[in-house]
């Protein structure tokens, strides 16, 4: 619980930061996007960038040119603004691009302790505006490729897949699978867990199966999962303890197999896989999945794992029918 004095101090700080942010934002010119014509080329600057990425060649070229201008050295006569201009130009140019200035990259957070309050405010404005710049570029790109894209999108959704994945920011479902908008109904949480006491994921499964009638349910984990790693660490995680206990229970269920793996990284990766398989079982235990499968022969449940080392998905070959048959000895909810 916050003390009233602390609350007032916090609100004052937020108010000051908001005013500073608004002031900087008002002074900074926005980067205009060039008009889009049907002849505009959206060739990808790199094979590693999705064709649906907001960083199309046009968008990269637009920001690259403005960033180059912003990164120019300040006038030597204005020595007092040299440091500030250098820092802001670095934020402008390095935020979007790799060292050669041609390929978009994930932004690297600056050293907050070495930045003035105004520089922090400017950085926050830039990271906020970046999303809208990318959104406008993406919308323009979709319209150029298909003038009726958003008309069809507004007509409703009929996804084939329910995707239950990890909240990790590096594995967005659509990008790593090549799926389009409307193809997947997505739910994500820490370590891609399916807990029967979690009304969020239970509601998602029920809606996806009963109303959207998805044909596939994918539980997708990933190697290097921080949630799984935390569960293997003998440490009090505070509020995360009840959530991580579900992963520790997976370890307990497969303790003999996991303890027999001498290499720690291999044991860690195997726990990632076993966690995915256990969550697939939890999906099959739900009434909506069992009843829909009995009537329609779908959805089918799948367990996959994503690898950062090569960007590929590994199919764990989860046997839906066999597991369903075994589970219904105790968890039969079709009656």
C-alpha cells in the first residue's frame, strides 16, 4: 500500500515527466511518410525481414534519410548544444538501424544514468511515436497490395488456429509462422501455461473452440524460456511463485527422466519440451475441446517449440488421439 505522501510525490514526478514529454514532442518535427501509389515497390531489404513487416524498403528509406540528416554533426559554433545534439542524433539514427544504416534492428536501451531528464523524455517520445510510424507504413503497405484488405478484415474473423504461446517478445506468432491477420487467435502468457484455475486462458479456449471453431490448437514454447529457467532456480520469486509452481510440478512429474540428463542446458531444453506436452494435455482436459472433438473431429492439439538458434519450429509429435483416450479414463467430460 502506498503512503499518501509517496503518492503525491509519484504523481508530481509523472506530471513533470508528462509535461516535459509533451514539450519535446511538440518541438520535434514528425517524420512524414511519402505518398503510396500502386506502383510503390515493397521489396524486402533483407531476407530476414518479413514481407509483412512495417519496415518495408520504402519505410526504411524514409527514416534512413531523415536519420542521416539528424545524425549530422552540430555546428561547431554552438558548443553548448554539442553534447545534447550528439545524444539525440544517436537516438534518432541508432534506434532504427544497424551500424551500416541499412537494416532495421531492435532498439538498444541507452544508459539511463548518463542521460539528462530531457533526453529520457525525448527517448520515450521516440519509442512511442515509432509504433505509430510503423503502423502507418504497415497500413499503407497492405492497402497498396490489396485495396480491400481492411474491408475484408472488418467483416469478421474465422481463424484456423488457436495459438497459446509464451509472452516472450522475441516470438510473435504471426511473424515466425508466416500467418496473416485473421489466421490465428492468440493467447500468450509466461511459459505458455494452461492452468485450469486461470480464467483467462480457459475463456480463450472456450471462445476459440465453441464460437470460432478453430481446427488446430497449438501450444508453442521456446528454448531459452526465462519462465522455465526461473522454475529451475531454487529462489523465492515472490508473486511469481504460484505461477512457476506449475512448471515445477512438470519437473516433479518427470523427475526421473530430467535428473538422468547430466548436461544442464540439455536438461533445461528437455523441461521446455515436457512443459509444452503437459500443457497440451491440459488443453485436452477441457470440456469444450473434448465435446467439439467428439462431434466434429476437431480441434487437434499440437505441441511445438521454437528455437532461437535457427528460427525454426520443432514439432514434438503430440499424439492427440492417444492422449485423449488416456485422459478420458479420468477426465471424460463428454457426457
